[in-house]
């Protein structure tokens, strides 16, 4: 199993959608929300994903296809 920390930027039309829940149901990943900031016009979420590398890649591609900006974080956000 691998861990990845991601910075996700949600467009306005996706802010109220349960995207992370959908992702966890669709892919065999465990998520941990590390930080969130949500307004009516945008959302930013820092999450940590645990899973197999191939599945994590598929989950990240799925998020991008949904219109969410996905940026890997190379350092621990809570250090």
C-alpha cells in the first residue's frame, strides 16, 4: 500500500457534490481529510489517500475527469 497527499481544487459546480465519497466507493482507497476550505464559489481539500499505486492513479485520473484540479503534495501538510 502507498500513501499520497493531494491538494484538490473543486470548481463551483462541484462544491456540493459528494465526490470524495463517490471516489472511495468506486475505487479501493482509504481517504483522510487533512484540511478543507469551502466557499460557495470554490473548494480546496487536502487529503491523504492510501491504496495500491495503480488504484491511486486511477482514482486521481477519475477526479481530474470530474473537473477537479489534482496536485500532489511532496511534504507532510501537518508537519
